C-alpha cells in the first residue's frame, strides 16, 4: 500500500545512537535537526504532499514515554501534522519481534480518525523514526487508503538494512 518510501540513513552508528537518545532518553531536542535532514534528504517524498501523518503510539505507550517521537519529527516537515490515525490496540514492541511476526503484531492495530475524512483523495506522508520490515508503515498505509487517501508515502529517520547472506 505504500507508494514510495525514503529514510535519511541506515539505522547504524551515530544515527542509531541519536534515535535511541531521542526515543528512549527523552532527548526531544534531537527531533529538530533530524527533521531538517528529513526535509533535505526526503524532498522528493515531501514535494506535492497534502499532509504529514505521524505514526501514532498506543495511549498507554504515549503516557509511558511522555511523547511520540514521530509527532516530534513531523513538526519540522512543513504542514501541520494531521492526527488521521489512532492506535486502537496495544501491541508488543516491534523491536523485540522477529521479522515474520511484525506484520501479524500490527494487523488491525490502527484505525482512521475523524481527521482522515479531510484527506480523501490526498497525498499523505507517513512519518516514523525507524523502518525495519515496514510492517507498521504498511498497516498505517492500508488504513489510510481504506479511508480514501489517494497516495501514501513514507519518510523515516532511519531504515534497518540487514546484511545479505
């Protein structure tokens, strides 16, 4: 369901350390420079987009962390972030799951909010911190397309690249 996707870099080295500091240490000031890189390196994903939609956290995870890193990243991308999605089912952390279980873990975890109605026929950019298998982005894109979004693109700060065997 994703029409295009881009990450600003591999989830490794300094970028991995920066994202861990943002997400797990609450270093929210790191979101702004990451957003700047996302705008520079993801310009082709952002051009012509009608809205940015951050991947939502479940309310319990949001309370636990105190913020949603995807929202913080999306604030610097241009249009005001649109809360077109909500996570309706608490899921296991994707980071702790093997690739084969990630899609199953997020199936049915998202639904469109009333704000999604304004995005019928629109081009939307989903925003998240890391894409590993793309399962979360895929689940969100399916939900947005079912709500009438014409095109769903994704922009993440990092992408996990596994070594070829």
